[in-house]
């Protein structure tokens, strides 16, 4: 997190609840909210599934990096990201620069149950979505862990409860950062 940024950056696997929690945080803080998937959808004027089909995953990932770069102006914002944003190495630094990185975790079964509910996740539109989900999660866990400043387990919490937990941890985190800067 840069010295001037007070932003909260939500990361985590599909089904972690990032978008819903982002909205709760927006109304509790009054900060602006940016959602990388939403920005990309409006840029391409099509759904994420259609972007994957028409342009391929690589172009979608490139768009994610471009959005992170453009968001570097944000100082007091809630930034919601797509679950795969950590899969590009250069995004890890960009995410860290945007604000305090909050990893929304949950147990695998809960994440999968939530992720399949909407039926619109391109990475799960395959022969064995459960296995694809498991492999993808396994590949990403260490990346989420590496860049997270704050972790919240959302498995047994409502979106509002997650938002409250984040804000409490965020306050402590910012306090600690301020003390470290003074030393
Ligand atoms: C993706 C997660 C999605 C979206 C895209 C790719 C991923 O966002 O960015 O379908 O690779 O995990 P959510 O995490 O909001 O589902």
C-alpha cells in the first residue's frame, strides 16, 4: 500500500463474495467502488463469458492488468477484483500498490457451491467443473497468501459481517502502518 492510499483491495477465489462484500464496504465507508470485471465488461460491451469466447483468456488477463494500472489514481476506494487477477506476476505488485489487500477466504466446498450458482463463470464451463475449480484454487492459494495484508474467512459469515470484520482489521492494519512509519 502506498503511503497516501486508504483503499481496500478485495482478492480471492470465485465465490468468495468479493462483489457483494464490496458493495457493503462501499455503503459503510462512502468510498468509491471499482470492480475490475465490471470495468472490463463495459469496455468490451459483453459478458465475461463472451469475452473469453470471442477474445480468449489472454486478452481478458491483459485487460485486467490495464485496469489495475488505470486504478492507480484511486486513494479512497473499494477495489473488487476477479478471482484470477493473481495469476499474472505483474499484477501482484500493482495490487499491492493500490491499497490494503484483503483476501476473502472460504473452504473449498463453500466456494464451489457459491461459484456454480450463477452459472456464468467461463473457467467452470467445462466437462469437470469441480476438478477444474479444485486445480485452479490449488494453483492460486499461495499467490493470494503472498500478497494479502488482511485475511477474512467468509465461510460462516454474512456479507455484512464480512464487511464489519474487514473494517475492524483494516483499522488495526492502518494503525500499525502509521506506527511503523514513525519509527
Ligand atoms: C475468474 C473469476 C471471475 C472473472 C473471470 C475469471 C477467475 O471473477 O474475473 O470469470 O479466473 O477466477 P469472480 O472471482 O468475481 O468470479
